[in-house]
């Protein structure tokens, strides 16, 4: 039995269903929320399906018409989760299903079974279990799923090249779209804000910091070890230098142990997760991203928009964001000596901090605007639907 969409559904903007693992604090999730909040409501409707669950992070979605669903998938093979997703797609009848990263790729299959004609896979970064993107099992799975994927979105040129060369995706199916940053929310201030910690930051001190989930792939422990070395190698280091680690996760306690053992716990502030990232950025002098893997880092872009010099590991899309020697410095991942040298260079050169920070702000305004990001996704979605017929047919559940 064949049925057609009702006239009311045809007159509504097309629905895009975004499939992610979990809606919580994170770069991927932040980019998705920014996209939904800024995409014209008359162009597309949106819904989010969480393979696991969602948190109060959903409250950052400003549009009232966006529904968020949780599949509560159990670890391993959970056929019930795929069935729940299939039924949801049959009910919602989206024009596009947009899965993100390896964990969501498998939901391309039930989307296809449900009759969703346009299925997009987004690549935001590599898996912590496969830093180089060479895991044979994962690559075989991607190649197996390739016929079901209508098109790909890669957040960096590094990921786009990997999709073509390693995963075998056709280049004409790959679009590369950088994340955008809100330059009105993140902006440079003439004088750095003071942190909400009494007697923490000395008047002429230098605050080194990072923001992000404190998990192994973010590798904040390398930054902690570098900071401890700098305390005793920089002149008056213990009087001048302070460390700020914003975020929560299993590495937070380990970082506190390292600082305690070095008698430097009082020189660092680890408040956990916070919702005032712009103000936290404006209290820093040097931003450091010590990650082992990245797609395109929102926090690097936010730091650059705030006018901060950036020291980042040369992984994933980081070298595409940071112009080495102009807006910041890129160093090898987990290289404490190189990271220490780069941070020390900025500690000793306040004018260089200002020059690189100003150049970073300019680079963000030219290359990484929200408008550019939204335009890129609109183009991908429009291209996906351009060959659609005016009437879409669905197979009845009966």
C-alpha cells in the first residue's frame, strides 16, 4: 500500500533529523545547536535523535519547534534501539537524516529502511580508539555502509582527504564545512577579566588555560605537567603563573593529584564545567589545546575570536585553524618539551601575545563566521533535495 504526504506536510519546511550519540556539553553538540539556532526557520525544520540520552544542554536550543528524542540504546547490539528509530522515522517522515561520527553511522541503515531518501554522514573527528583513522574494522564498516550514504560533510580538509583516500568516499559526495564561531558572544577585551576566585590572579600575572571535557583524548594532563615545569623554570613562576582548566571528567581528579604532589594546587583553578565560556576566555592570557585528536575545535575558534594567542597540538583540523607563527603555535601531540617552549615564548613576549591575538580575531572574522557555516549546510541540504519529486512516497507500515 502506498500513501502520499498530506498537503499540510508538503507545505511545511523539510525536516532534518540529526542523529548524535548524546546531547551534552561538547564541541560536536555545540556546533549542532549553533546551526539549528541560526538556520532560517522557513528553510528547514529540525529534530535531534540521541542514541543514548540528552541532558539540560538541550535548553540551549532557542527554537521551540525542535523535538529531542532519546533511544536509550544499550551497549553492544541493541535491535530494539534500531526498531525504535525506524518507527520514529516512519512517524516523523524527515526529508533528510544527518548522522554524525562513527557511532551514529549504523543508523543510516534503519533510515534507509524507513524510506528516508536523503542520508548525510558528518565526520567531526576521529575515534579515541583510532587516532590515525587506520583501524581496519572501522574502515571496512565505513566502506560497507558507503552505498547507503547520499553525501558526506567533513569539518576539516584533513577529514575530507581521509574520507576519500582511506574510507573510499567519492570526492563529489564530500563537502567540507568549518564550524562557525559567534563573534558577538566571543570578543576581545582591552583588559582581561578577573577570575571569580579570591586572591588567585596576581595583578601582572599570566593566566594559562584551556576549556573542554577532561577526558583522555583531550590530554589536559600534559598541560598540567608543562605548567608544573614552567613554575620552576620561569623567573618568579610561582608568583606570576596561574593555570585554569575548565571542564569536568575523569582527568580532573588526576590533574588535581599532579598539582597537589607539586605543591601547586593553589596556583591552579579547576572549577568543573561552566556555562560562562566567553567570560572565562576573557580572563585568560594564553589559550592551550593539548588534545590528542580533534576534528575542528570550537574552543580554538572561540579563543581566537577572544583575541587570545593559541598553542595547539598539530592534530586533525587544528593546523587549518591556527596559522602557525601568525595567530599561534602548533606543536606535536603529547610533546611536553615543545609545548613548554611555545608557552614560554608567549610568557616572555607580551607584545607577541597581543599581535597574535589580534591576528586570530581577524582570521575568525574572515574564515570562520556563523554565517559561512550556516550557508554551507544550507547548500548541502538544498543540493540533497534538488532532485526530489514534489510528492514523496512512503511504504505503509501495514
